[in-house]
């Protein structure tokens, strides 16, 4: 009988916890920079990328690394451990934890402004489109016209060998209204999105960079990354961010 009663009380506690906003918690990461903080929600349906990013963050892997590649109106890229080691300055852009992650490219995730995605090697080297074990980018992007989106659509169909691919109405509306990098859709794994801090992303994207293909900020921009757990209620009330069902 004592076990049955304990089970009843446990069930009640879980129910009450869900109503109070205490459960369940969402996976969120906080990227701290000298320009301010970027808060990112990690998607549940890309678990390999989510779990890996959480693991590396908890290990302090990203702390002291740089946003080593910055292209205004496109994206900001970081996550290379070489960028934290002055001895490896000439190799920045090639570093990682020593493994790749299987692609989790899903049709419901696209490169909208604020999307978090995994960097990777090109198709000729990496036909399975496996992701870098640590390097990531945050989309800044820009707004696009119908004609430009149609051109991107043709290019994506060619690159993915999928003539059936099409942008959804949501994607088209978003790219025209808020912006993004639609040319990358269905070719890189998108596994999260910015909840707060897009002004910080814009500030980083606008910095002066070296006049070469590396697009490295002249004044280094380092980061510290921490995992935080937040309830849906707190995300909605504090950041006005509604978790999609």
C-alpha cells in the first residue's frame, strides 16, 4: 500500500509541476561575448547535435574560442578549438573535437535569421553531409525577393539532386519579411535558433575583418558558452518566445 500511495503522490507532483511551469525544462545555451549575450534554444528533433552541443558546452570546450569567420548579411561562425590556441593561428577553421556528427537535415528546419546550424566540409569531401563535431554558425542573413528565392530554389534542387524540393509558405514569408540564408537549406543541419540576442549577432557580423577569404575579425571576438535549463513558461514570459508544438 505504501508503494501505491507513493506512486500517487509522485504522479500528482508531476502534474502540478507541469501546471506550475516547473517541468519540463527546455535545452537552452547562453553564449557570452564582449558585445553581449546570445540565448539559443536547441531543437529536440535533432538530438545528436543537441546532445553534442550540450556535452561540449558543459566541458568548457567552447570557452575562449573565437567567432573566427564573420560575413555581414550572411552568418557568424565559431566553435574551432584552434582559435583558442595562439600556436594554431594558421590552422583556424580546420579544428574540431576529432569526430563528425551524422547529418540531421530535416524539412521543418530552415536557415531563417537566427538559426543555429552545424558547419561541415564540402560535398566533394563529405557526400553524406556529416557535421563538424564542434564548428557552428548563427545565421544573420538578409531579406530576399521572390525572384531571388526562385533562383535559390533551382540551385538547391541541383545541389541536393531533389527536384521535388520546394520552399514552404512559411519559409517564403519568413525569408521575405525577416531574412535568412535560404541558399543553404537542406544542405546543412539546423539544430536551434536564437531566442534573444540577435542585436549581438548583428554587432558581431558588422565588425571589420581581414581582407582575405578567411573573413576573420581583426579584433578577436571570444565566447564562453553555458547550458541553462528554462521552462516554457519562463521563455514565454521573459523572452516572448513560444516553443512550437
